[in-house]
């Protein structure tokens, strides 16, 4: 029998929890002692050595291997980027819209950055939006109905950043099958959920998966990642590049662009050196705790909160079904920024989007955090609809 998750032991890594009820991991995960130590190690090396290129490249490759382990992928299928945006732009630069495939499908659940990058490809490409059905996950049927021989890529959000609806694995696989049957690629943006649910990128069948380190992976800003399925990485040739994207990083050839045969071709210039060790420390905390165990803990705490909100007559807009939701509980407000500020005055940290507050739970949150939020919401009911 699997022992229960030791929340107290996990919380001990995060000193902010001594004074905060932190429910904002969907914006920025809490700083762990080990992540801070990663920054300190980088700074200590800068003092001791000045420049340490062999050590920094070693950190880059260690992070690549750690991301691969997290996603069930091969390290050659992982690119380390300066942000999720950097990954999106690299992929967009590799698409050829002159070969009859000039259409990009984007769901209305997508984070603005991704959609903005796709619209930046106009007029070379046309962008078609898949409408949402309220706050429910986008259906496979709605997406498949819009895929045709002109579709170059289908862009999906694993979890909607506004209302917390999650694409179930079965839906993702169905969309992948429909897209591949028409010769289109599928990109899955998992930034809003990776670290709180097991993700086996090859098993999902997606061609590309985008993410970053600063949310539920508990790392820091300035570093993201791409998973690119090996045959896709070998076929796509990005027009954005840099010396770390070359087959031979040390070639220093100013007369040619010779991309790496691996997903490293989607990288660019100097890697985000200060963020590498802290990012790896965050992912290792997640892996050491066990993503399955984290998912169970988050599901238990969010379900407890939803039941308590129901009992108190307070509305929430994220789906109820476990397969259709993730770590985010979204609660409508008549003045969401004011409610965020009022909760912050009580040392309860949340964020807001689209007229609702977002409580982003991680494994360091327990039922006492849900109780604290509920009690505060009852006191601040004037800001609830």
C-alpha cells in the first residue's frame, strides 16, 4: 500500500510557508531552499572562476536530461530555451506556409503569448480559432472538425490559464490522431500543469510540447523547454537560430547555418546560465516527491476546497471532474483585483484573470490552506457575486 504523501516534509523545503498561505503557483512557484542554493552555487562559481564554460554547459546538459526524465522522452528530443515564448517562436520560424499548409488552429483556451505568436505569422498563414464551450475543455470533435489538408499545426493548451479546464489525455490523443491523419502537427502547451500531473509526451503522441520552469516545476524565470518528437525535430528547420543551435557549438562558422540534428536546433545563443541549476533543483524536488503523489495531493486539496465552496454557496468555474481539471480553482468576483489585494492583506496569495481569482495549488498546500481561503472569502463576500 502506498503511504500517504508527507505534506509537512515537502512544506519544509519552502520557508515562505512560515508566513504565507501561498495559492499562486500558477503564476510563480514558491522558492525552495534547494533552488536558492542553485543560485548561490552559480554566484560562488562566478566569484571563484570568473567564467566556467565547461561547468555551465554541463549544467545545461544536466537540465536537458532532467526535463527528459520528467516527460518520458530522450534528451535529444529536448531543447532548453530562454522562455516558453522562445520555444514557440522557434517552432513558428520552422513552419513553411508556402507548401499548401497555411493554416494554424488555435483554441480560445490558449495563453495569449502563444496565440499572439501564431497571429504574428499572418498574412503568410491564416489563423483559425476553435471556440470554447463555456468553461469546459475543448472537445476533440470541435477541433477535428476544423482540421483539413491545409492545416500546418494544431495548438492546444493542456490547461486553460483563466478557468482551469484541462484537456484529458484521451482528448489529446484523439486530436493527435485526427491531425496526423491529415498530415498536421500538434503542439501542446503544458506550462500551466506540468509538475502536478504525470506527462508522458511520447505516449500522448504530440509532436511538440512547450513548458517552463517558474510555475509548478518550482524553478525560476529565464528558462523554458521544448519537447520535439525526433522525426519532427529532424524535419523542421527553424529560421531563428544561434551558436548553441548548431551541430557543432564550437564551429564558430560565420559562413553557414548547420543546425543540430537533435531538438537542440530549436535553441539560440548563450543559454540562460544563471537559471540552469535552480531550474534543475526545482524539477528534482518534483521528481523526488513523485508526480503521481503530487497529483493525488493536489486533487485531494482542490476537491476539499470545491466541496467547501459548494457548502458555503460560493461559485467556482473550473470543471468538477478530475480528468477535466488540474491544480487551479477559479472563483468569480465582482472586483477580482480588489479581492486579490484584500486576500494579500491576510497573507493569502492568489492571482486574478478574466474576472475571477485563481487559487493555484501545489503539493505544499494542504486542507488548512483551503480552510484559510474559505474563511477569508466568507469575510469578503461583498466582493463575490
